[in-house]
C-alpha cells in the first residue's frame, strides 16, 4: 500500500519542526506537496528522471 499524501505531509512537517534549516533545501518537494496530486505515483516530482 503506498503512503498517503497526508502521511507524507505530516512526516515532512514533523521533520521540519526538528530541522527548520532544511526547509529551503526541500522547497521543490514542499511545492509538490501543495499540489492536489498523488505524490506516491511514479514521475510526479519534476526532478525525477527515468531511463
């Protein structure tokens, strides 16, 4: 079973609460979390490259 969008967001926000200096480096990923899309699907992230 893939992780839910809400679970990923909660995990990332928990991580960032402990490591706030990482927010800038995770900017593109955080932007992706703002979009209404299934981030568990392959090739959702813009930086991902396939063969």
